[in-house]
């Protein structure tokens, strides 16, 4: 397969500029073709092609290996790393509009999630998340980038002062098959494990309740000490962020209503165990 055509202008596109520099250091290091470089870098040639075209600036670990193989160090290495971070901010999986949510979530003292369709990202297993990203039509590279971000978010539960997390799942979520039965079994095993942590509370809202006020879409609320509570809610095409007090208050009321009708912590855990066992058969 021939190398990608450089369709972006390196003089006006930062990703393309970075790609040109990466190509130059590859060639200077003695790797005249992307095909020759790929096995040394232990990456598919497409990863190199997309990086050098500016289409996808490389992930941090890819860049680190690239620079090491090409003998780049010191200030020049720092320059490459800095340019790559800036370039990836416009190409990476975290869109500019979503960045405030991830930043707020990372420092929140209280997090609340209402999930009427799928398990929330913060408590997903890698296999479950990978199935979702793949279903969205992303290529393998993009899936791995999104997965890296999603799994990285979960580090907040390992903080010295972890946030208080409450998740309310609508019962049909337990029946929506994502991937294989093994993926589902592992996912609900993860939820059972998390439900035993003192700072994580997981409720299941029974489908027998019928229509509920949360059917309009998922709700994610993050509260910090230094800013108004932030809402991330479902949108028709793209999710929406808001700190509007009126909008946040309505979302909070909706969350409280679905939680009030949900099973208590112990009974919810029993339902999750039953779901895990059901997917094991």
C-alpha cells in the first residue's frame, strides 16, 4: 500500500507540520520507507502513515517510541512532545467542547450518573467500551485512543480522596447486549465489585416502574468545590454541557426522582449478580 498523500499544508496545519518533521527524522535515521519503519516501531504502517500525513498525530507512547528509535533527545524531543500535545488537542478523542467535563469530573467531590441505555463510561470495562466504540464506526486506531481516555478517567476512583459516586441504571441496560456474553458477564462483575466500594453506590431502577422521568436521556452531574455544578446531558446529535442553574436544577431533580424509585444498594447488587450469572449461561 503506498504512503498517504500529504493533503494538508504543513505551513498552515500543525498536524501536517508535525508529520513532516516526523517523516524527516525517520528518513534521517535510515528508514527510507514507512514499511521498513513499521516493524522496528512495532506498529502497523497505517499508524505511521496517518501520523506523517497529519491526519492523526501519534499517541504519546507511539511518539515516545518513534523518537527513541530515531535517536531524538533533549530539547528537540521536548519540542516534538509539546507540538504533538497541541496537535492532538484538535485531533484527539476529547473534543474541545467536552474537555471541561473531563477536567471537572477529574476533580469532582460528587459525581452522579443516570444511565437509561448503556453502562456509564466511568464504570465500563475495556471490553465493553471497545465494543461501543467499534459499533460507532471508528477505525482501530481511533478505538484505542478513545479507550485510553475512557480508562484513564477511571483513575479518579483510586485517588487518595476519591469522589462520592452514585450511578442509577435503568434495568433494561442489564439486558442490552454489547459484544459477547463474556463481555456482558465481565461488565456486570465489574459493577458488583465497584458496588462494594464505600464511595461508589449503584442503584437499579426496575423496568416494572414503567415510564420514568429519566427517559429523556442520560444525565451526568459533577460537583466541585470551586465552580457551579456541571451537567453533561444527551443531545440529539451531540451531548450538551451546561452550568445554567435552572437547567442543572432540573437535571438534579430528574436524577433524584429516578434514584428515589430505584432499588436500594443491597437489592441492586443482587440484581447485578443475577445479571452477571445470566450472562454466564
